[in-house]
C-alpha cells in the first residue's frame, strides 16, 4: 500500500456511494482483511455504520441521502495551504502527538515532543539519532512563511513503525472534521491507536486504507 502520494492526488473528488465502498471491500477481502481485523475486534455496535471497517466488511451500504465514506491523506493535511482545514477539527498543528494520543515515544533526539504537524513529516524510514538521523521538533509550529507547499523538510523516521504516526495524525483529523464521513470519532480513533500498538504495521495499513477513500475538502 502506498504511503506517499503526489499532492494533487490528495485533493480528490468525493466518490459515489457504491464505488468507494465496493473498492474498499475488495481490498478488505484481499490482503488487507487480516489487517483490518484489528479495527473490527475493537469496534462497538455504535460504530457499525457504513464507513467503519466492520460496516465496510459487512457491506452495510449507506442510505442514498447519506454522504459517501471519505478520508483525506496525510499529503493533504500536512501542507501549508491546507492548515486552515485543521481549525474545524479542534486540534492544532502545535499540539504534541504524545499528549493527544497518550503515548511517550514521539520525541526528537533532544527529548522535545514532536507536534502533530512534525509527525506528518516523519514519513519514512526508522528513528535514528545518529548522523543524518532525526531532526529537531518544531514546538512553535509552522513558520509565518508557510502559505504554500511544505512546512518542513523530512524530519526523519517514526519512533514506533514506519509511517505509523504519519497516518495516525491524518486519521485523527479526518475523524474530527465535521465534513469528513470517516466512520470513527476522534476519541475512538485515539483508543484504537493505543489499543493496537502491538501490531503497528497492521494498524498503519488499516489507517492508510481509511485515509485513502477520497477527500471532500478543498
């Protein structure tokens, strides 16, 4: 499953009611089915709508008037010209990943916690404090010049598993945005992250699948 996409693929047109769910179900019944099971086992009946993993697996399609299942990729959320989309979520780019997700691992080599925005630039490889390894956190957030393109360069590897935090932040923002029909609340998403850290690759793959269902935001 691809983790990095060109920016112009992140701003996608909302897909139809049938196509995205059917396509996702095909992915679930293939190699992603075992991956998605971490979400199914953790889910509660109240989550069982058409956009949750369990709803997609069961073929619980939405009513015609309900919005299509959606998810914006990390590539959408991390760029300067989309930081205004964070406002409706209640989360800020300067919130630290550790405080939001209730973990301790996401710090730079100086021990400074990475912000949510920082973690979106920990987008590949493994965590390293050697030469050429991870870069410092940016607790002040994006620079004032951040109006287009990327806020930061690549900050290094993920402290837990490659691309895990990258997709977790996007999942958090998708779940909290009122115009993204994601299938989980932000509280549920945070609990799922913490409860499934024992299988980080499976967790990342499940989040990536949810984040790649089509972005309804401009």
